[in-house]
C-alpha cells in the first residue's frame, strides 16, 4: 500500500498507483512561491499523464470499490493528490476507449492544458475591452465554426457549457426574430430542446411533437400539414444526429419548408455537427448551411472536455438583440471593435472557453479531427456489418453517423453481461416501445480493437 494511501486510512484498490515525486506540507499558502508552484504543477502533471496512459488498460467502469469521501487526514500534498487519484478512478470512464454509451466525450489532453492556462491567467473575456487578445481568439474560433457551415459574415456565436444552454439561447433568439407562439420538434429530438423551450417560457401545449418516419427522421408531410393549420408557428428544430440512433433529418427539405412558412430553422447538431469536417459528413448534413442557427458540442465531435458547447447564428445581430442588457457600471469601457460576449449570451461572468478549442486546432490541425471522425464512421459501419452477419440481432437502421442501434429479445440481460466485463460500457434506449441496444463510437481513443471486442462480447452474451 502506498504511504499516502496509508496515511489517509484507505486501502489502495487501484490497479495503478500514482507516484508523487514532491510533497509539500499542509497548509500550502494561497500564493505559493515559484518553487512550490513548480513542485505542485509537476505532481499534478504526473497524475494526469499517468491517468491518461492507463486508459487503454483501465476498466471501462470502476464503481464497485468504496468511494473516497474524506481527505481530512491528509498531511501533505501527496495525500491530497492521492485522494484525487482514487476519486478519479471511481467512475464510468468516458475518457477511455471502452466507453461506447450515450454519446461519448473524449478529454483531449491539449484542451486540458488550455484550461490550465485559462484558469491560471484568469482573464475576463465577456467584455472585450478587458482582454481583447483573448476575445480575438474566441472570435476566431467562432468564425472558424461559422465558416465550417458556410455561414455569412453576419454570423455570430457563443461558446457555452454545452448543447443544453446553446439550445436555450437558440430558442430565445428565434423568439426575438419571429415572435410566434408554437415550436415544432420531432419525437426523436433531444429532451434538452423541450426543456429549453419550457425555460424560455413556453408551456407544454406550445411544443408540437411531430412523428418520425421509418428512418427516425421528422415526417415532413406531417410537419407541413401541422404548420399549415397553425395560426402562429415560429420555430422548427431539426436534428443532425439524434442521440438514439444518430439519425439526421432531411435538412435541405426542412430549410425549404421553413422558408415557405417563415419559420426559424434551428438545427440541433450537438452530436453530429462536427462530422461536417469530413467529406461523408458534409454530404449527410447537406442543407445545414441554410439553417438560421446551429447547436454544436465540441465536447463530442472535437473530443474536448465536458463543458464545451457552441451556438452559431446566421444573423448575429438577432442573437445580440435577444441577450443584450445595459449596465451603468460598464459605461467607462471603450469599444475595441470586438464582440462583447456578455451581449450575446445569458452569462456575464463565465470561463474563457475559446482557448480549449483554439489550442488543439493550432497544435493538431483541423485535419487530425477530420481523420479521427472518419475513423469513427468506419468503426460504426464495421460494427453494423458484424452484427448484421449474426443471426442473434435485429438491425432496423443502418448507421448514418457513428451510432449503431439494434434489438435483441433479451436485450437487458445482454447489456448487463457485456457491461459486467468492464472492458466496454454500452447503454440502451427505448424506440417505439422496444428496448434498443446501442454502440456509440466517438472517442478519439476508441479504435478497431475495442469495437471488435464489444461485438465479441455481445455475440457471446447472445449465445448464452
């Protein structure tokens, strides 16, 4: 047992043990001296690098051991970091290659470095005059995303905590632009859309749910008929990669329908949007460039840490009109020709999120992300082909992106047995009353070997 774990009174149940090279007595000053900063920084770096290095062999879930709840006995910084190391292991592991559930994240190391810089320099970036160079970085990131979808120079956007807040701001912006009363969504829309509508002040009867077709895309005929009879529609929300199956609505046709009825078209592309970086994805997402607004989650398709969302709006002036509010105590700040993001977002105080996207793009290049996403499309197709060759599973939908959805009469048992292996972690959903298993491939750390292992485990469980 490591000395630190002994001092904290915990049995060490980890497969891997953090080795701390430095140790400072507690308490550490609020303003450590440079030597103390370096010592702490080196040990934190060791913790992180060791953690990431272990992902290939670490269990996909580690929830069986007691959760460490008390660091009060810590005598030095080694004890504290050891406590954090234990706590980090007690989890389902979305940073690992075996996480094939829900919509995987990633946890890109270079984005974590960006967050460290951001937190350490602690610049205030919602008012441009206070940190114009960092605001320019964020503006460049948003422009890069807008250009990815061929949005015009009038476009503007915000970086958010995730798709939920982006969808909320999109609805508020659509409300400002169209002043209508009813919102149209598919029965496959993410629940954050209806939640955002409620938070924006719309009652349940103002949210009209349109059935999906056999491919789980919004039924355009049903939508058109419903809108024709509605005296005050203003917004239709399309999906570009549903959580259940990765289905993509017919975006080009939806854009035409929205134009004909003067509806605001918002595309929830939190999961699927960054496949636009690939040739196949751009083809599948054809028509998204005609949207009025798009939600994206860089913590999905760009493998960033959780808390990375984005909203881009074709007409940035409307986004600003929907969110701006004056404050007398800001009257002394000059206009520096950059966006004040406090005027485009519900947030006045927020973290500077631009660097966690900008730095990875600078260090890796956009092509690295495109190549990784192309690999995920290939892996989903591979899993689909293997499962289709089996007589045990029913696969009603060919994957459009990187989610494979399938049925088995004994699905809950199979899911439990596969997850009990702790080599992979899968999740299920219910589609039209049927239990549905899913393989969702998105992490930059997931490759062919782990997808094959997941299918092997599914086939083994199905034969029992």
